[in-house]
C-alpha cells in the first residue's frame, strides 16, 4: 500500500482529528486504495474518517451530460458509504477555498486524496498543500502499477513501458481487502441537498440529449459482466470494427472512477478465456491506459502542440503551408457537415451517445488535422469537441489519443505525404478494408 502513497506537503506526524478523504478522480466506495488508506489511518490514530467531494460549476468544457452522469454516480456512492457508516459530503465551489475551510470546520487531522495527472488537479493540490498544516497524502488508486513506481520519466511508447509494467504487475495486481465499517463517527452539519446540487449542472446544447449509458458502480459491474460473458471472446478479432459492438463499453465508468481498472483486470483474468484473448484486452486496459497517465504526468504540454516529439513537430512544421483541399470551421465540424460521410457519422455517434468507437476516434482526429488550417488549430478543435461531448473526455486517454492521431505520439515516422508529413495517415478506403463503412454510416446518419 505505501508504494501507492505520496506525501504532498512533507508533513507526516498525525494530528489529532478525523481523516478526510477528498474523493475526486475515483468516485467509488469499493475497490478504492485511497479510501482504504484513509480508513487505515483513521484506525491507526483512533479517529473517524469522512469522505468529501468538491463540485465546481465549470470543469474543462464538461457539459450537462457529464455532470449528470457524475452526480448520478455520486448519489450511489453516498448510499454505499452510508451503509459502511462513513459520512459523505459534497462541497461546491473552488477547491482551493472550500477544502481548507472544511478541514478547519471539522478540525481535521489528515487529508488524503486520489491521484490525477491533469494540470488543473495538480495545481489545486499544490495550492492546498501550502494552505493547510496537517499531513496531505495522495494515493494512486487509478493505475494498477502506481504512476511513480512504473516509471520516473515520460516513456517513448508502449514498447518501453510495457516491460516495466509487466515486471511489476504480479506485485500489484492483487485482490482488494474488504472495506471495514467506520470505527468512529465524525460530526458534520452538512447534509447533501441533491436537488440543489443538480442545479449546478451547466446548461448546454446537449442537455436534452439522452445518452446510452446509465451511471454508477452497480451499472459498471453489469457492463463488465456482460462484456466478459458475451463479448470478450470476440474482442481481439472485432475490436476495430465499429459495427460489431465488441468493445467493453467501460471507458465512461473508468474515467469517472466508478469501477477500478484493477478489479476489471482481475475479473477478466478469471474468465477462463485463452491467454491471447485476455492479453489483448489487458494490453489496452493496463499498458495503453497507464501509458496515457505517464504522458500527462511527465509532460505539462500534454494538451497542445508543444508536447509532441521533436520529429513530429518538425514534420508538421515542414508541411504547415501545404494546400488543403478542405478547411472546415469549428461550427462545421461540430455540426458534422463535412464532405466525408464517415467522419460525419463518427461525430454524430459522439454527439448522440456520449461515446465514439476507438477506431473512429483515430480516424476522426486525423481528419481534423487534414481539414484544419494548422496543427495547433486541429489540436484545439479536437480537444474542444472531445471534452464537450465524450463522457470520458477531459481524460489522459483522450489527450494521448489526440496527440497520437495529430502528432505521432507513441508512434514512429511513416512515409512522408502532404499535410501529415511523417505522421501516420488514415483514409476512407483504409476504413472500408476494415469494416462495413456503409453500415456504420446508417447507424449514425
């Protein structure tokens, strides 16, 4: 457990007062190392433990669908924690003001939070660490191998991080202990007013658009069980076919931390499938996913052109003035009215369902590069649309996927061509060779 824990303010002497777990990225009561660590500290110091979440009115372009999905899941989390006699309180406002104020109000003794590589979260934690005088710990409960243990630097690609993770995996891919009942109660006058909390949801154009995902830990487990029993055996053969419905559908739940990747991996390994099938899925769940966290943790420019490898920036610069047959505005991209019916269908899938198939995400982002006035503009448009419409937007996987598609991150130079330079190219005919393009287009007209 201690390998998962990082001290954020160099204070480690326990202070007499309850342990506060600031839940943020990992929004679940079960299979949560940060919560387990908080409970262990509370027991060790014979104090209570309380969980808080800080709701802010605006976060990296998230819209009503993301806020509603999150709040629906947090209501279930509150219920699960209550059964364990652990109070759960939602604060609202700027964490830098709200969290220190709350800690003072309950005379807290220790603050614990979960790991997140995004810049805005790290900024909050850094500022809070300077405002409080109690120990502040961060626990990586999102990655199976803790981010700082897997590697001490930005990895060049999957082939460099894979052996490091595989070497450490037997030590970390273990079953979770049971969450014990709360040893002591913590008094607080705050009661969650869910009607008021839902009023914080920002109004956006997608507010009336139903999405195809229910929220919460229970639903996440149902989706996992369905995947294991009906889709896993076909995963390797059909995962790149957007019409086959062979992928897990877990990404929104993993993004909001409503299910643990570690728990998913353990259940998949128990499925009794052949090793090639299981390894194919675990490559995506563990290696590729933790590579994305590695990129965002060690590269502060993960969300812009400056974060790309030197060779990629050079080749895109060399082709900056190449003639573009089509250039679309943000509004045209957002409305899905390009000349390419396949691209439009992908955009429509994302707008309507809140999720786009992984193969189409690559095609979608690469065409934004091809039809934008510059790589920087393409980056800006792709991130804006991804974060606005995808349930799992604002995530290391999204930033890394866009960097791979537009800027060759974790890839190699390919044959040089106009606009793309040496960045890997994708086109309509290539998609036709992989799956029934017309069928996909009819699904999202």
